[in-house]
């Protein structure tokens, strides 16, 4: 009998991308973090953290510029986007919430860390996310000057040895497709596996006015923080079980 585990979440996703098969994996639970957001003090905080991608994603930068342009002069909160690397203690002490436009692994790491600390996170909803910045990476790769053969390996991954059926029903580089029903199907297919839409403690906004309104609702921020901390505790327990069970099998030890 063959047992297969993937100890890293990215590796598990790579296996899924190439084969459409899911294997057990341990999610990163940011166990190194000892700082926790105080939801009871959240209502007194006037600063909002805008997760800065440091110009990695042009649509994210343009979205930020648009927000600063339409932000009402009398809006009671200050939205902070800084190039400074903030300490975790600063984040939980000074900010009432974090706004993130998710893309790439750096943004995802901070998303995991925020959930560990119980910091409320606001994200674009499915419809807003499907426009930008989700398409940014696809557009960048499709227009990067790679050879057609190289692009094809991204757009439609080759079938690994022993895999009979095509791993996925739709291409991965959705921006190489013509707009229409199949394009929408491909968008929804790939976006359905994103953690950003499966973690129900996150708050999703459909527009900039909706985002600004959510940031002012203390009760929703408090509920989000409480749910994220409970979620993270369950993730830690599952991760502990995963490691204990996996290592016991590999070493031939009976787990107590």
C-alpha cells in the first residue's frame, strides 16, 4: 500500500493542477505568531491596513489609487498603505482591519497570518475578484513573450504518466480564451478552489462604497475576528493530527 502526503500546501495544489487529484496536506497555521487582535478594542481603532503588494500587481496599485480618489474627506477612518515592514505587534495594536486584493503567494501568507491573529480581513467578492486582480497573473503570463509551447504548458498542463483523463475541463490561462460562456465557466472553475472564498470569516465587498461601509460596522468586524480565531484553532488541531498520523505511519509507530 502506498501512502502519499504533501507537507506543503503549494505542493498539494501543484499535484491537483497536474492531475486533478487531492492528497492530504497540512495548511500553514502560522504557529510562530503569538500576537492576537483584541476585538473588544477594535471599535476604538481608527486605522485600516491596506495590504501593500509593493507594485507587484498593477491592478492592485490602480485600485488603491482609485480608493484614495473617491474617499470622502470626512470619512472617520484612515486607510494606511505603507512601504514599511510592520511588526505583527503593530498590526494587532494599531489597526481595526485589513483590506487585501489577493494575488500571489506573498499576499496569501499575510492572509494566513491575519487569520491566526484574528485580524478582520476584507476581500473583493467573487464578481469583483473575477475582473481584477485575479486575471492579472494570467494576463502577465499570456503576454510575457514565452514561446507558444511554453504557454501551452501553462494553459493546458500535460497529462502525467498514468493519468488517462484530462486533468481539468477548462484551460488555466483564462485570458487566452474568447469571452463567453466557456470563459465564465473557466473563471468559476479555478476560483472555486481559492481559500479566499472558502474561509467564511472573511468579509467580502462588492464595491468601494460597500468596503467603506463594512469598515465602519464594529459588530461585523468583531464577529469576523471571533470566527477567524475559532477557525484557526481548528486548523491547528487538524494540523497536529495530520503530522502525528503521517509521521507515525512513515516511522511505523502506532499513534496513541
